C-alpha cells in the first residue's frame, strides 16, 4: 500500500508538468497594444502643460519683441513673436498639435510591431507551403520568428489544428467549429489593439479646426472693434488680424496631420485584417480537405 502511494505521488509532478506544458502550448500571444488609457490621459495632460510652457517661454521670449517687451510688437519677421500674438487660444492649439504628434508616433510604433518581421504576403505564402508539406512544427516556428498580429493568429490556429488532428472523440464538423472558434478568439485579441487610440486622432482632427476657428473669430472681433472707432487703431487692427491668422494656421495644421495619419493607419489596419482573414481561411480549408 505504501509503495502504491509512493508511485502515485511520484506521478503527480509529471501530470502537473504535462498539464502546464499543454497550457503553455495553447496559450494565445498578443502583440503589445500601445498606450493604456491611463498613459494616454497622462500624455494628453502633459501635452497641455507643454503647450502652455512653449507659448509662455518660447513664443513669449522677450528677445522676440521690440524693446524686449512681449506686450509690444514682435520684431519684424520673427515667427515665434508673431505666433505669440495669436492670443490665449494658441497654447491649446499647440497642445492639440503635440497630441496629434504623440499619438501618431504611438500608432506608428505599435503597428510596426504588429506587422512583425518581413512582408505579410511572403509570410502567408511560406505558411501555405509548410502546411502543404505537413510541416506544422516548422510553420509554428515561422510564426514565432515573425512576431506579429498575423503570426499570433496563425500560430493559435496551427496549435489547435494539431490538437484537433489527434482528437478522436470529436467528429469532423465539431473539429472544424472548434478550429474556427479558436481563430476567431485569437483574432479578437489582436484587432482591438490595432485600432486602439485611433479615436484620439479622429477627435483631434475635428477639435483642432474648431479651436482654430474660435481663435479666428476672436481675432476678427478685435479687428472690427479697432475699425469701429472714428480713426482706426492700426496697432489693434494688426493684432486682431495676426491673432485670427495664427489660430487659423495652427488649427488647419493639426487637423491636416491628424486626418492624414488616421487615413494611413486605417488603410494599414485594413490590410492587416485582410491578411489575418486570408490566413484563417487557409487553415480551415486545409483542415477540411485533409481530415
């Protein structure tokens, strides 16, 4: 009895190790998703602070103005001084442009990581060739080497493919449904990461224009107020026009960059999604034809 208990106790670590190995082999990978919500909020807050500091200490540097007086006129041809005269709306517009730049870089880095190594088309063709040769271990190794969203989905499908091939308890239809579900779950882990933080770019594209428009309207109000007097105040008139044009320029710049970035990333995500769908279809069709 004691010997039997010892043998059972000796088998437990092996079973635990086998279970751990199985769980490790079926674990789904996911590419890093870029900024979290907290980091994104902090990035926006820091951009607002940076906008205020840039406006006050760079654009408002006394060296940019006649007699070193920020309340006076800027030195002729001095762009920072001219921008400073855009008024209190300028820090907000600077912040919006910084936000666009930060999240454009964040999406660019994230999608580069999600794309993995090499071209997606070449990777898919390589996987098709390895599957045709029944070299599933080689295909999984290729996924580990590629390290992208597409590779993560394909790897999850290939691991489940091998498990379904060895499973004698399920019929073919059940195996196909299980394989499809595995691919769908792996895809659902990747797609939200790809489009994450894109709403920030689409929102800033609209906000930038609206903030710039507010600054433009305020500048025009100041200009018309200067003209409403009997003898127009040329200083106030020029200040109002400068404020209107500076805010318009900043607003259009931020909106343009955000729209271009959003369109570029959306196209990139659509191409990656198509590659994932193509690879998933190939795995399911191969299983249906050979099992």
